[in-house]
C-alpha cells in the first residue's frame, strides 16, 4: 500500500494557480486526485487545469473571489459538482502588503485580513459542509507561514503576521470541531518560497543574502518542498495527525 | 516513494513501532538493519520479513556496543543513509518512585542510545552530502507526561533538544534531522500499562477518538525520510490525534 496515494480523491485548491498552489495542484494530481484550482482569475485557473488535463490528470478551474463569502460558497459547490464530490481542501490563498506601524491603513489591514483569515474560515466552512454530508472524512490544509510564529524584524508586517498567526488557531479549532467527522485539519508553514511572487526579495540583494544566511539548510524553499508537506497532510499517511503546523523552513524556526 | 539502494538503521526494531517502520522501509525498497537488545525476538521476526535485512543485537545504552554494531551494519549493508532512533523504554514512575537505576536505564536507552547512533552515522552522511535522522520524541515532553513518568518525560525533552542541535549541525551538509512526537500508539508498552479507566479517559481526550496505529507512526517516518520532506529540518512532527496542539 502506498500511504501517499490519492486515487479517487477530489481536491479543491483555492489560490491554486500561484507558484505554490500550482506545485500543490500538480503533486496532488500526480498522486491520483482530481483537482479543481480556483482564484480571482478564472482564466488562469482554467489554464492550469488545461495543463494538468493535457498531462493525463483530471482537473478543473473555477473563478473565485476570496474576498467575497458568497463567491467562496458558490465556487466550492461548483468544484464539488465538477468533480462529483469533495474530500480535500488545500487553501493557498494569501497576500501581503508591507506597511510600517505608523502607515497601516484600515483599508489595507482589512483587505489582508479578508484574504488571509476570513476567506480561510469560510472556505473551511463551505468545504466542511460537503465533507460532513458525505460522511467519508476528509482533509483540510491551510498555508501558513513562518510569520505565524515569528515577527518580522525591520519591515511592516502587522497585518500579515497577525493574520497568519490567527490561522494557526483557526486550524486548531477546526481540527477539534471536525475530528468527530474524521476530518483532519493542519497547516503547512513555509518560509520564503522561490516563486514569481518572491522575485521582489531576490531583487534586493542585501535582503536575499540575509534570508539565505538565516536558513540552516542554506537554500530557499522550492514550491515542491511545500507541496511535499501538503501531500502528506492530504494523504492517508497523516490520518492521526490533526491540529498541527508543520514548518517547512529549512530549520529557521528550530534555530530562532 | 522509493528508497531503493538506501541503507536504513531502525533501533528498537523488534518492538511494535520499530517493526512497523522496518516493514514500511522494506516496502519502499530499502535495505534495513534491525537493531534491538532482544536478540531472540529479532531472530524470530527476521524470518518473516521479505527484503534485504540484517539483525543486529545491540544494547544501545553502551557506547562500545553501538560502535561495534555500526561497524557491522557498514560491513554488511554499506554506509547508513537513514537512521531511525526508535528504541525507547517507558517508565511511569513519578520522581518520588524513580530509583537511581530506573533513571539511568531510561536515560541510557532513550537519550544515550539515540546520541551514540547519531554520532556514529553522521560523519558518513555529511561526507556523502545526504542523510536523514528521525528521532522519536513524545507528547510527554510537552505535557510533562499524562501517564508517563519523570525520567521518560525528561528523556523525550532531551530528544527534542538533540533533534534541534543535530539539525543545526548537519543542515549545511544535506542532512535533515527531525523528530516525531507520537501519542498513544497501540503498542504493548502503552496499552498494557494503562488500566481500563485510564484507557477510557485518554480515549475521551483524543479528538479523533482512537489510538494511533503503529503503521501511522511508520507513515510519518516514511514522510520525513522521503523527498517530500527535503526542506523540513529541526521539526517535531506531532502525531497525536489532536490530543495536543502547539
């Protein structure tokens, strides 16, 4: 038996066409799951679905505005309809806008809160409704961050750190509420991952060098590193693991 | 998830959890050295295993015995790629009931043994730029032991610190070091030492409503040894059914 096999499972991946989301969608599809990627751009979600379909996988794309709860519910229902069920949620939605404490605006703070925390709540709710109704258990995984645990020295990270920290507690509470239904809920917490979105880090040589110096493994995470942890939490291998956060950080939190 | 060509050492291999790990590693194509203090049990187990195995009787609390056992493994299977420091003994005695001998016995196996084996295999892993060490901690290190005693809880706290320290030392060389902190795996060590009232009380506290299957513990080892976890180091992975979340 391969404990990482996802044959016959159906996974919904909001934020699924970003650098990390795409790697996760690919990993889950390669493990045998049908996947539906979702995000603000239905075209990008569909493009990823087409790519996966061309590679022989079962994949769909749907448009979803994570800032809008009704939209979230509709997108989840649509994904369940397309795949004929819903077993797995991997929430890859996340955003950041740097603002130092003196400059934080209500608009930006609320926007990040809605993207990072509020959407996670209502994604979990909408997916849990399908999972509980089906009575087959299930998996929910949220993308956290090393900023769930560590503050960010020298930068304006109030909204990001606070919302990612709160996600840890959301994971724990959902784990408890969903445990009686055989649904596990866990978090994957990476450090900076080598994606297009991380390019702004790379362009700042000092910041990049400082980042590398802090990572004991001596390299920056690839998207597939995060996908590996997500696959573990989506697979039967982790059926007894719930309410946990796995740091995929090359040793950063172990040493700070 | 192939481990073809990899050499794995599992300590405490004759126990329920150790054997589950051995089976998983063999299934993934690795060759496995089964290390255990119980030579007779090792002998009877190894007959039933398919794959490339070697039985290595060893009291891991003795540094000389570990050195010898390690040499034997290298001679038969080659250098060690993956070390699973699984061996452990349980003591439910709280401080007042812990004798000097009990304290030494628990520390000797749980801490000294893990250290001696790690020290033995690390140089070659570092030299070959790849290695995986998986330690076995416990929920007891974080809770002070729900039913486990003082020496056991302390020894598992030491395992967490050993994991962090080795992870830091080995990270620049392609070697990851992590720990798994299981709670209430269905082993004789755990289940036979709980009375019925304790059993029911603990089950009621575990959110997923059941004890951990030995195979589920092995899956976590598999994950940490696999390419899926290549960027994970210095982590303690809790496998506890939601009994403790931190």
